[in-house]
């Protein structure tokens, strides 16, 4: 039995329902990570505030850029991405971010956990995405590598030498 592949019309590749669903799941996680990163950025407080405040914007930029790449890949595959707030709110795999002010230490732990949850989504869908569309799987590799780097850098805020 051969591996499934994306449907190719005369000049365009088209995602199967499964590929669309997998990439949509990653998109939702990235959009939520972007929003949670901004929430953390606005409401982090305490010693080390400024450094973490700026570092959170770096994470937000990474999540936003990758969400755009995934959405554009979906469109290239003739699928419709859905980043509407109601979609993200009802379909996200990420835990909710706490309301109110959050200390630097708790912000670090919470955001690193949300990054790990986003990476887990990408890892969970990877093999099936790769079997159907290695190009999309390559995007997942970049997302995982960039987010794991962000998690390492942010988690270092809570690490003593």
C-alpha cells in the first residue's frame, strides 16, 4: 500500500481533509500562543520585568510569523485557514493564560509550558503531515526548532548558575 499524497490537479496541489485539519490545528495553537504571549507581555511584573517584557515580544513575533506561514501554506494547498477568535477559543490545545498581573517567575513557567504545548501539537501531527506533504512537514520542523529555542531562552530567566 502506497503512502497517501496530496491531490494534484493540473497545476495546483490540494490538501486532503486530514492534512487541512492537521495544519489548521497547528495554526490555532500558534495564534493562541501569539495572543497569550501578548497577554504575558502586558501583564508581567516584578524583578526582571524589562528583559522578559522584551523577550516575550520576540516569542510573539516568532509565533505570528509561523502562523502566517502555516496559513499561507494552507492557501497554497487550496484550503481555507481559520484564525477567527471563536475558532481559536474553541479549538486550541493550549491551556488558558491566567488573568491579571503575573510575576516574572510565574510568567516564565506559564509561557514555557504554552510553548511546549504548541510544540507538542506540531509533533503530534508531524508524521501524518510528512506522509502526505513533506513540504508542510519541513515547515513544522522550523516551527519546532524556533519554538524550542524560544523556550530555552525564556526558561533561562528562572535558572540560577
